C-alpha cells in the first residue's frame, strides 16, 4: 500500500474522529433533551434511550472522547499511527455495534471510519501478527526517503496540517458549546404546558393538550395531536420568537413571562392566529 494513501487515510480518520472526541469532552454531543424525559424508558426507541443514557453519564462519554482524542493525535504522526489505529479499533468497534443494535442513524458514517481503521491496521498486518499472535520481535519500520529538500517541505507541511486540523476541530466544538450554554439561558428553556388558548383550529400545530419543549440546541418539540420538531430563533430584547419548518412554515410569536412560571404567547402563522397561556412544568438539570 502506498505511503501517500496511508497518509491520506490516517489524516482523514483523525479529522473526523477528532470532532466526535472533542464534542464528548466538551459535553456538547449528547446534550439532554427534555422531550425524551416525557416518556417512560420502555416507550423510548433504542436510539432515544441511548441518547438519554449518554447525556446523563458524562464520565462514560468523556472516557470514550479522551480515547478517541489520543488515538486521533497518534494517527497524525507517521511514527505513531499504528498505535493510534490499535487504540482506535475497539473504540470504533463499540460505537458501530451500538449504532447497529440501537438503529442509530449514523451507521454508514461509523462503518466507514471503522473500515478505514481496519485498512490502516492491515497496512502493517504482518508486523501486528508477529507482535500479538506469534510473539516474535519486529524490526523498525523503514519508509521511502525523499530528497532532503522535499522531505523538509513535506515534514513541516504535514505538521502545519495536523495543527490546523486540531485547531479547527477545537474551535468548531468550542463555539458549539458556547451556543448550547447560551440557549440554556433562554427564558423559556424547559417544558411548558398549554393551560388556555384562543383561536385553535384543525390546522393548528398546537392544541389544548400540547406541551412545548424548548431544547438547548434551539429546537422546540411540540407534543400533541401533530407532534413536530421546529427550529427557533429568539430576540429577547423584543420578546420575539420565530419558528421555521417545512413548506415555508413560519410562525412569529410574541411572548411575556410572568412569575417565571407563566408564559403568555401571541402566535401568528399562515394558518392561524392564536393566544396561548402556558405553565412552566420542569427543566432537566443534569449533574447540578
């Protein structure tokens, strides 16, 4: 297998796994969802149950994250990539197993990463066989040498690329963590239940039995006869919320919260104009 292909594969794998690693360590991959807590565990789909477990157990996800981070950093060096691939194999194997058993939607992605990792291991399969199976000594791996002038360019170019990959992935996840933390400060973050309404009709996406779950990733889950997830933006200065959805759905809401437990909404959409009163029910607090 060519050195160029191996280099591409190990940087490819490190680039993608670093995103998962840092997001687990910064605690923004499995953020808690109020909507899932509305159901009994037996009523949750396996994917939802896995999400609830991971979001409530930071230590476990951080342990996996640190393992992925160490393995990814080792992949970025030609001298240590084999050790990185060995460490990465059980981590990815565990993730792929969870994804298939629990029917999690990223099965193709995780399978691709595991396949790439297996290819990297196979590139030095003979040496691994001697080390782990036949208990034989192995010699130092020799690589083709380049002209000294080009070797220097390639070496420092790969170092810069590795630093850019790590820096980009950290910045990407740090900003995502900041966004989640800001969303948790939204005044309506948590679970609200409709207690009175005016103007509800058959086309309305809310009803008197509805609950609204404002989540940390700025989505609202409206549970009712027409349960749906909608992204929202908020302008606290003008007490305004805007929901967007499929078929160019756009809902403009004016809200007013009193006593921290009651919220009055004026809801304007193409289908209806509603007046809702909601009562605050709970907010999921994890590891407080």
